[in-house]
C-alpha cells in the first residue's frame, strides 16, 4: 500500500514498476544494470475517488499521458531500490497536490479613503513636477 494521507492509500497492484537502463555515465555498472525505474499508474483504473481522478487528469503535467497514465522515471540513485522509493514518493506528492483544495479568492475593492488618498498623492506629485518647468513669460 502506498499511503497518501491518513484516509487515502493506493494498493500496490495498481502501481507498475519496470527497471530500465539509466542514461548518462556509469561505465560497466551502467551498461549491465537496470537501476533506473519507470513507474506507471493508470488513473482511470485506479481506486482513487472520482473527484481526485478528475483533478489529476485535468492537470497539465508532462508526466500524465493523454490516456491517463502517470509515468515517472527515477534514475538519481545507483540502486534500483532507492530509485523505486524516489518514484513512489514523487507519485505520492503528485496525488497529494490534487487532494488539497484551495479556498476561492474573494475579489476585494479599495475603500473610498484609499482611492481619495491615491488621487491626492497623484495630484501632489503632479504639482511637484510642474514646479520643475521653466516659468512662462
């Protein structure tokens, strides 16, 4: 079970992890060991609540394919186990970001006193600038 929060978790059967060759340097170890991992998570076939699935699919994230599959590649570490854990943690953070609902913004307007103060400061600044001009003959 991948625990997302106290009330939300994902069964391991819904997460598919495959070992792949990591890119970059590594010499003989990198040539023969598949230490990087691809984590695949099908959002449509998951046990997530419907509203979380919809929010996840609405996100414009390069890790989510058009088919609704989250693909995460982890290759920071030299061991497969650490890369698997890093990929799981990234999936956990992605799903956590969808569970947070933001409070809607209430548009506010400046008070009458604030508007008056702004206009009077603009007039005062205009007077100061007009005094810099050469006097009219």
